[in-house]
């Protein structure tokens, strides 16, 4: 047998076009599932910061009520507002991401707090001195219609 006639097998290296397309399709499916879930986690965590600040705001409002026998309304947005002047309250850890509004009843015996995220319009609303709360993650209605 002639040594020049022996054929050695050709070794192919790399991926075929079909294999690459299947890999891209799998990555697209995973991304389609993961990105909305991630965005939901971000909104939930941001609403957690808002709820934490609402608790400190509630304490400031209750302290004001003890001193003045009524609640005071006001707002806070972008690093300033009447809540800072009236209550000496400032939100912690929100990097001026939220607008806080306190609405008192006509006789100032109760209040509602509405916190709205400026960039995404996510919101939290608590009524009746923080006894009833809801947020945009579990309600499709607006903050004014909740609870």
C-alpha cells in the first residue's frame, strides 16, 4: 500500500451555524423570562425604602400630634418641602427619588400618606394613620383610588 494514498480524517473545530443559532435562541428565552422578573424585584425593593421612610414619617406625625393636638399636612420632593419645616423630618436613603405627600382630614384627626417614585410612578398609599396600605405592585388602580 502506498503511504501517499492513506487519507487521514479531517478534524473540524468550532460550532456549526445551527448550534450557534440554538444557543442564541436559548439565551433569548432566558433573557425574556429574567429581565421582567429582575425589574419586579427592583420595584419591590424601592417600595421597601419608601415604606421604611413612611414609618419614620408616621412617628414624626404622631409626635407632632402629641405636641399640637392635630396632624399637619405637607409634602417632600427633591430634597426639600414643608414636611422638613413642620416636622423636622427628612427621608433616609432614597436619594431624592420619591415625592412624599401627607393629606390630613378636615378636622386633622387622621391622615393619609402617598409616596410616589418620580422616575417610574410606582407608589405606596397608607390611610387611617397607616392602618390600611396598598401599593402599585399589587393594585392596578391609581393611588387616589386605593385602598
